[in-house]
C-alpha cells in the first residue's frame, strides 16, 4: 500500500531484500549514527528508534537526530539490497509493492563464531617453536 512504512529499526541478522513488484524507498543509517537515533527495545529483541517513529520527527524532542547522516535507496523490481546487521533502516512503499526478505547469519557473525571456536587451535599452531 503506497505511503505505508516501517519505523526505524535494526534487524537481528543480515538482511537480503529482493524487490519483486513495485517500488520501495529505504532510508539507511550507519551503525555510527545509533547514538543520534534514540533507540529503545520494543517488540521482542529488536531495537526501535523513537526518533524515527514517524515520518516527520519532532526535532525539539530529538535534537541529536540532525547529526545523523541518512542514505536513501529506491528499489525497483529486480533490485536486491544487502543490509548488514547493525544498519538502521526505515522502509516506505512508494507504490503497491511486494518484497522478499531473507535474514541470514552474515559474514561478520560467521567469522566471529568461527574464530571463537577455532582460535585456541589456531593459536596452538602459531605458538609452537620451530
């Protein structure tokens, strides 16, 4: 439905968004902007931005929001967007739209869990005298 949108939030996993029909507009914020977006945990484990709870935020209530640097991405049918975990985003339907999201463990999370599992083994090879 045109004009519908999601409040600014952070996904728990990396997100692959596949635009199938129509057009969506994504407003993205780097994880570095987190401190400017007034987050609160709501609806389970996701973090939601109180400053991005409506499309025309009240800057007198959220003055730090002016320091955030949004990026805007328009998605048309056939477009794919990769959004790493930790990136803040809002999504608006510009036209009637259908999008498929796939949330996966991303490279950083995979490498982190792998390195924790094998770091002692790797270190043991590095610490052996020749």
